[in-house]
C-alpha cells in the first residue's frame, strides 16, 4: 500500500511542476533554452520517481509475479538431451595359433577330411578346441566360411593359456567315394622265322630275338605306351594295359639279313582294340641273294 501511495505522489508532483511551468511561460514565446530547462527538470523528476519505485520492486513483489517468473523460467529452459551410449565390444582373448609353414585347414583332424582353407605363415587365428594329445587344433578359419576348421599341430605354435581349451570329438571319418578299378589287359606274342614263307608258324620255325616291338595309342603317331625287344624265344609281352585302341609294330634289328632281302610274311603292324588278352604273331624270313 505504501508503494502505491508513493507512486501516485510522484506522478502528482510531476503534473504539478508541468502545470506551473506551463503557466509561467508565454504561449508560443518559449525559447530553446527554456524548453531545454523544462525537459531536464522533467527527466530529473522521472529519475527520482523511478529510483523510488525500482528498489521496492526488486526487493519484493506479489506472489503472482513470482509465479509468473518461475513459470517463464521453466518454459524457456531447454531440457537436457540424453547422450547416446557407445557400446564397445569386448576384446577377444584366449590362445592364438600361428604356423611356421603354410598349413591346410580341414573339416576334421586328418587329410581324409575335406579341405576348408589354410593358415599361412604370418597369419594367426583364435584357437577354440583341440584333440586330447594336442596333435590337431580347432581354429577360426582364416578363409571362412565355414567359420572353423582343424589344422595339424606339426607346424603350429599356440600362444596363451592352453589349459582352458576344450577337448573336442572329431567328426566321423568320411566314407571315401568308390572309384572302380579299370580292367587291365595284356598284349603279347612271338616274332618267328617263317622259313617256308607261308605266314604261319610251323614246326621247327624258331623265334627271332632282339626285334623291337612298340605299343602305341591309336596309331603309329600316337603316344608310345611301351617298347621292348623280343627275348631269345622271340617272345614279347605288355601287361596292365587298359582298354582302348592301340597300334603294335615290329622293327628289324640293325644288321639283320645283310646278305639277302627281308621278307614279311605277316603284317609288321596291327591296329586293334584291347579287350581280353591279345596275342600276336609276326613272321619274318631272310631270303638270301641269288
């Protein structure tokens, strides 16, 4: 109540001074200095009134004013934003393995299992299992997928505590695929002296030794399969020959029949298909000169 009275008292004083000034000055004759003086007087009075009211307003105020101030403060203050949490994955620990020589990594502990990848020199991998005798290690596959495989321990060095590595049971040994063994045959025969030149081996016609016999694939230009010289009985034999088309031929030895013409009473070569064992007879005779 006192503050309100002071406020009205100040306003009344200002109006009273203005009225006095207005009465003392002639209408329309006020000089510039007089107007300036009046203006300064009004500013001074306004300062006095303001100085009287401001401390009272700062020192107190109605509860409504306080409530408005608090409410305004709540509205203008920004709410604190939540800081996102960054989850750092834990550092993997445990034993690791490296090798002194490039080593295959397989589905199981042994070369009968399928190849899965390889651990190379300079690489390392985490060890997740082992055999009881530590001859093989189950590791994270460097060439995943699949994610794990077995390596032989011959060239492997494991670093870290090995006591906690679980002992694993190997997977079942794979059943090998059945590969039928091809049928094999033999090719044999005789090179003989066909003295009567009838193309047949008759009684008393002996074998000719040191004649070269060649066996080739397909024909005379094919791959040489085997070659041998006839023995003292004129015999030759090629064994373990798979089925196929072959070519066999006989060649005269150097210096044979220098005194006469060579006579081939039977073909010196054959093209044939190997099935059951095959026998060949080659008859030759040396016809002396006239």
